[in-house]
């Protein structure tokens, strides 16, 4: 392994170690010493890769969204109509929020309100990431409008507005599920999604 590859691996390792800590405890509650101890790297190594804890938090979010959007791209590229692929995405979301240790998987739900008031760069990273989710969802919904499986939608602007509304609804449902430790809000989000798309009878 050359020096450049080793450098990338160490940086990646620090980010991967920090991600579950932030999800479990929040950004503010996780101290640099805790990250360094978990990653087993010296303080000097940390500042070699990250200029500040804020820059570090931004990098954690960027890595998360890169991986999430890649997974989303693969899911939405599966065979089927636009309607089937949209439903598959939200079924995957529901499954990811209702399995074991599901309460701490989404940094948008866990960190959104906290870091947006603390860090403009982290807020911007969240904004870029969530915009990427909405854009991909809107593209799939538009594909469904064009292939006739989501014929209720009138035009492209309707597809985008629907994507925004559905994403907002699911974020809210995920937060409520976290608060209540109950999946009922997510089940309601799925029912509402089917109704909004005109797919109440689709299985």
C-alpha cells in the first residue's frame, strides 16, 4: 500500500468510527478524545485530515450521503415501472427504520435540528444530501408519470412537488417513530404514500 492509499484509509477509518458515535449520542456530545480513542489514532493524525471538529462533521455527512445515494441509485434502477420502484424505495425505508437498532440509522433525523443551528457547513452538507434524495425520487416519480404507472400526476413540476412532500412526510414519520419507539407513524406514511400516488390497491 502506498502512502496516498494509507492516508485515505486512515481518514476513512476515522470517519467510519465516528459515524455511529454521532448517531448514538449526537454531534455536540461526542468529544474529540472519544473519537480518537475509538479510532485509535493520535490527535495530530486527526488534525492532519480535518481542520476542525466542524470540518470533520461535514465530512462524516458527506460520506454518509455518498453511500446512501449510491444505494438509492441501485434501488431505483431495479426493473419495474416507476410506481413499483418508488414503492420499493419507501418499503426499504420502512424496513430500515423498523429492524434491530433502527432508531439511530438516519443522520438527517438524528442530527438535522442540532447541527443546523451550530454549523453552516454541516447544514449545507445536509441540504446537499437531502436535495440529492429528493431529486432522485422526483426522477423516478416522473418516470412513473411517463410510463403511465403514476398517471394521476399532471406534469414534471407535479412529480417534483410530490417527491418533496413524500420525503418530508417520511422524515417526520421517522422522527415520530424514534420518539415513540413505535412504527405506526411509518405505517401511516406508507399508506399516505400509496394514496397520494393513487396506488392504494397496489401490492
